[in-house]
């Protein structure tokens, strides 16, 4: 039986409360972190996220489509972010070695420095808005549940 063939059952009170709270967090958390970063005059969250993934990649380089995917953005949205970062010298573009058709975004030393400068503000924000509210003994289980939910949306 597929999900479209299952009978539709209303959510119970606990399910409804969970889904609504999750929805609020999904909207409010990025906004709150973005405000914290802006108040400290650091990288916008979208730029921070792109630089973070590049810093973790082999040779600090990712194909544009892959960077968009891991950042949960469209390719056109990521292109606009990389355009801004490139103008400021934080990334550069390079042809993909594998096929010569696509483009990689490559983190520059200046980009890594900007990421490192923004990191303490980002960490403080995430701790204050998320981690300080989740008991340490619940973190692994909570991460497992969120990862399971994330897999269903891909």
C-alpha cells in the first residue's frame, strides 16, 4: 500500500503539537541566527553555510550543483550567493576537472578567514537558540530522528 492509498487519519494532539512546533523552529531558527550574525556584522547565514561546506570539502572545492544541494538551495540561488562571495574574493570559480563543463566553487584563503571570523558568532547563536535547550543525553536520539525526517524529504 502506498502513502496515497493509506486512509487519511487526523493527527492526535501530540502529533499536532510536534508538527506545529517543528514548523515554528524551521522558520524562526534561521531568522534568529541571521539576526545574530547581522547584529555582529558577520556573514549572512546563506554565505556562512556555503563557506562552511566548502571548508569541509576536499581541496575546499565543490561543484556548484553539489554545493547547492548540500545547502538546500536551488542552483540559481547558490549561483547568486557564489556571485556575491566571488566579488568579495571569498571564493573563486574553477572549471571541473572531471568533465570540463561544470564549475566548482573554491574557497579562498580570504573566504576561510571570513568563515573563521564569523564562526564564534554562529556557534554562540546555535548554542543559545538550540543546544542549550536540548539535554546532552537526548542529542544523539534527536539527531537520529531529524536525519530520518530529512531522508524522507530528499
